[in-house]
C-alpha cells in the first residue's frame, strides 16, 4: 500500500541517486538505520522509494514543515551517513525540496 499523504501543505524531499559498487552491505545497513532513525524525527510524515532497472534509486521523504527537514539534515548520525555516502556509496545524488500545496488523485476500489 502506498503512503497516505496528509492534507497539504507539507514538504517532500526528493532524492535520486546512483550507487557505486563499494561496500554494498555497509550501505544497506546504513540505509536501514537512517530509515529507522528518520521515522522518529519530529515532523516526519512518511517515505516512498523504488529502484529502477538501471539501479537508479528514487526516494521521497515527507515532512510537516521545512524546519523538520533542516533538523534531520543536521542530525549527528545523519551527518555521518551523508559523509560516508559521499566517500563510499554514491556515484551521484540529487536532492530537491518541494512544498506541496495541492493534492488530488484517483483510486480504483
């Protein structure tokens, strides 16, 4: 089941990334730790992610407000994960932060 979004406004942090071949087990453990720790951060609303056939990852994290995103970005354990990601695991990554002001959709029963 997909993440159930709240009524806007809220924020989305959109992360696209490609991994290197270095230390895939270390990356998996760190990614799991960051997901678990991130869930406990004030303002966290949810997460969705997928990996394409080409190995490119897309992760969208949802937050209540911009301050929550800033606080998570500066969390000491997350700062260490960011450093290791740049040194070991990511060939590239791009992060976009967006304010969601409108939400609509369709779901078949």
